[in-house]
């Protein structure tokens, strides 16, 4: 039997966050045995690589996400090549590697930046894989630099992306040499994380719920709020049967009944093919008795779901 992830997201775009966040918080801590585990903040900053002979007629887009969840801090990067086709479920089935770590090697600068890059030169049975439309990178602290905060890496990554690389011999960049340009508008999510059903502590929790307001920073719409976004995860299992409504029913139960009846809630039920096409998920391998939907949702899937949704809404 095929499965479905035990994580599900929902958008409430018409909500007033100042009123909606407390309502959702009470639904988790008063009506249910829930506890707040701390504040949560996500910022997604888009950048654009202009079209050129080297980068194609459509150029490329980059989305840099910095997430702070309690004491945890992560930075993830998604690069989109609109001219490349989405990878199909039949491609990459025999891939063994997940990527390679690339660490800066220039002398005399703050090169404490490591990027885990997806390898686009991987081979599969029957031919070479072409470039994928999406490339996912995670920015982390190199070995021996455990004391460095990811926030510093985020700032370093953005700084390097904005400027053309130095030329040999100290020559200025060529006029037609393109580099990443920041978009005026970024998306921010601010809210709280909760666990539900944790009478004996976080390790026994049944649910993890992340509630946040969606806002715009920069540009002419800076300061505008765009409702709320909610993520729920059923912790005991990595996935559920494909026809199960268990997670969806719990998610909808958190919202005011009137908002559900009026169709104000949009469930972000993203298909598995979307993550496969973005290179974030290996297709199921029948030789290993793997079925569709039988995979564990990770933070990178959440971040990509945010990027996909906010692009669809025209916010990125």
C-alpha cells in the first residue's frame, strides 16, 4: 500500500495574525495537552541571476532561507534554473551519492563557509542525468568551527552572492559578468512551535505544530501581513497510509470552525513528484519494496514547500 508523509501544511491567507496566532495557541494549549517549545522565525530572501550567455535566456533564481526554531538555527539555499526540465520519477533511481561538500579555499578571507551541493553530474543507468531545475544546498559550519553561529554563515553567504568573484591579478570584473542581485521583497514567518501529548516530556509527544504569521519585508509592500501558515507532524511514524485523513483532520481541528466552513483554509498537499522533480527526494525503488509516499518529511521539504507556495502566491 502506498503512503503519505506524516507532515502537512496549511495556509490561512485571510487571517489577521494578531488575532489568529493567539486563537491557534489556545487551541493547542487549552483544548489539548500542548506546550510551547519556543519562538520560531523563518526568513526567505530571493535573489536573481540575470540572463546571460552563460546562464541562459531565463537566468536563475535563488532563495536563501534562514530558520530559527528555539535553540536550533539552519540555513538552506534553493537555486532554480527555469530552463531545465523537472526530473521525473524514473530518473536518478540508482544514485548513491547525495552531494559533495565544498569548502572555501581562498587565503586571507573569512572562508568559514561550507556548502553541501547537489551533484548534477551523477550518472544513471541508460545515460547521464541532465541539469535539474532545482538544486538544494545546506549551509553549515565546517569541522573545527563548531563555535560559529549559522547566522554568521548566512550573512557571509549573502555577501558573497551579491558580488562578482575577484578576477586573477586583481583585475575588476568584466562588464558583462553577471552576479546575483537581491530582490526588493523577502518573506518572513514569525510564530511559535508546540508539542502536543507530551505529559512526560518532549520525547513522548505525539504532535509537533509550528504556527506562524506571514509578512513581507522590503519593497513597497514592506510590513504587509499575508495571513498565517501552520505545519503539523505526527511524530510516532514517518508516514501514514495514502488514504488516511488522520493528519488532515487534526490540522483542520485547530482552526475556528467558521474559517473551515467558509473555505478560508488551504491545505498544502504537495505531490511526491514535486519533491522528486526538485531533487529533494529519491524515487521509490521497487527492488527494495519501497512504495510511493513511504518517506520521512525533513526540514528541507518544509522550506521548499514554503518557497513553492509563496512563489505561487506571487510573494517571492
